[in-house]
C-alpha cells in the first residue's frame, strides 16, 4: 500500500480508551489533528514517539476549572490555567463563572472565548445562573446559551432560593443545558471553615456539617424530578450525598455528579498535619470548599466513583495568590490548585484498590463528556475517545514515575496545595490537544 505520512506515530504504549473498551499495547497514528488509527502503524511514516512503558489515553476533561480571568489575573489567566491543564494531562477544561465581572452576560463569555483561542487546550465556558451570582434574579441564560455556554452555575455559592432554582431549571430545560449546582445550604454552612468533626474541635475552628451539603443535594434532586431538567451536582464530599445521588439514578432522574481528587484521597486531618510541619499545622492550603471530610466520607466517594454513581472526577482547580493563604485560617481563601496533581491523586485511589485504572480513566475522559453532553456542545461526536476520526486529544503518562510536588514544579500561578513536599506517582510525558504539543516533558524521545 502507499505510505501515509501522518503528523505523529505513538509507538508501543498501553492504549486505554474506556469509551471503546480498548486496553492493550498498540500504536496510535495522528494526522491533521485527528486520530487516524489505533492498532499497527506499520506502513505509516512520520515523527515517532516511543511510548513503550507509558499509558496512552484520551486527554482528560475537567468539568470544574477556575481560570480567574477576567478580573483576578494575579491568581490565574486563561493562558496559565491552560498550561497547568496540559501539564496535568487535561485537553478540555470548563471555566467556572465566578470571575470579576462574573460570566453573566455575552461580553464576558466572548472575552474568555477570545483568550481561549490563543491556547492549545479546549476551554468551554459555564455561565451564571443568577445575575452577579447573587442568587436574587436569573441571569439572561438564553443570551448566554446563544453565546456558547455549555451549562450554568453560581459555583462558590449554591442557589439557596428553592423557588428561584425551580424557575432556573424550568428555563434551561428549553435549551437542553444543565444547571451545575454547588450544593451547600448557606444557613447550615454559615461560619464553618472546615468539616464539623473532632479535628475542628481540637483546632478550635467552627465546623461545617455534612448536612449543609446533603440538604441541598436532596432538595435539588427533588427539583430535578419536578421539572424534568438536568441537575449536575459538583464536588460532592459526603457519604450521604453519594447515597442520595445513587437513589436518584435508580429512579431514572436526570441527575449527574462529580467528585474532586482531593475528596477521594484527603481527609480533614490534612488541616492539622502538613508535610514538614511539627505540631498542629492549621494548613490553609487544606482549606477547601466544600471542606475535606472524614475517612468514611472518602471511602463512600471512592465507592460512588467505582460503581458509577459519580460520573466524573473534576478538579475544582482554584488557584490563589500566596497572600490569599498566608492569613489566619478563618480569613484564608478556600480552594486548592488541582489540575496538575489530579492524576497523581487518582492513581492513589487505583493503587489502593479502590478502582481499576481503566475505570479511573473513564471518569477523567468519557465520563465527564457524557455527564454534560460535551460531544454535542462542542460538535465533536468522538470527544473523549481515541476512535478513528476523534480529535487528537491524547495524553501519555508514566504511571510508575514519581515526582515531587513543589511550587517550582507547578505551571499554574496558584501554588496553593496541601500536597507541597509530597511525592506522587504518575508523570505526564506528553499532552496533545488537537494534535498540537500542548505539553512535552524532558526526555520524551522522537525518531
């Protein structure tokens, strides 16, 4: 046959494509920014990457990324966030709307989209549910949908007014788009800065009960049933929330959910203990929203991920400047920088036997795509797969390689993570976004 000259051949890696059930050694051929074939690349010519000993899978998809631009560029920009995403293996990220100004009008959506055209990673925009994220009046969601938003959220705040939430669900059902709810009852959570439990008591900090999350999860499941609209519950953190979603899915409701890598692996004890710190740490890098919970909650989240109750792993990447964290615990900003450590924390769950590697990768690839119907939103029917014709969004990583989490190792402007000084398994070696080298580690050989 005639030789085909593709852009790139990835030779001999362990190809895991959860969408097609593929898991085995194969070559991947990329041409014109798309997957040409997965199998035997003999007869094809082009640049070659030696992928022996590496996992080759679809690029990761993050449903929950805070890019901070516009308005807080000192914390993160679209460009720096995209660089961090590629370093972590993510090729599609969904930008949350709590910017300044918030994403509650077409002009802000179009600004972010213009910035996104300058980066390799695909950036999708989520619009506000309410004007200014104030929870008082619905945003112009029709205008936001027309501008290209793939869903709506007031993340950072839950929509506390049940009747307003009902109207929002009824409104967006005509667009076929999801409401992405930050499930937290503000009255129950008021004043809480970490999980309500023995660690908070020992540290003398006001706690936030699991019921603050679970009450809103239960309410919004009922509203999803009432309206028939799609509710996506983000960053679930408690055993009770996972069980409520499990029951909702058994009833056939249009409810999906995600969990963060840190809620799958870290507990509220992380606030008290930090690497290299003797005594009580009061580690503000472990202050997140929702808070880190108990070992029992972590186990329930892992089980929910394993059995499919939780559709996706989403980072809730929340970069902050050093000055936002170098404060008393009560005053420090909540959130951690998560794009670049997501793979390492996910592999911890795999190594502990909580979930298989193919299933874990499913929750990072095709799971999020299906949860928010991103293939339909982007016009890429094969998004999140390695099937022939799919966009060449591909990550190569070494599951055995270990790396030290340091501020210098992170490409995000946000260095705020309780994992500083911790060694993680799983080093991303190459990230292709639409066939473009979005990230390439030193030592990746080409022939």
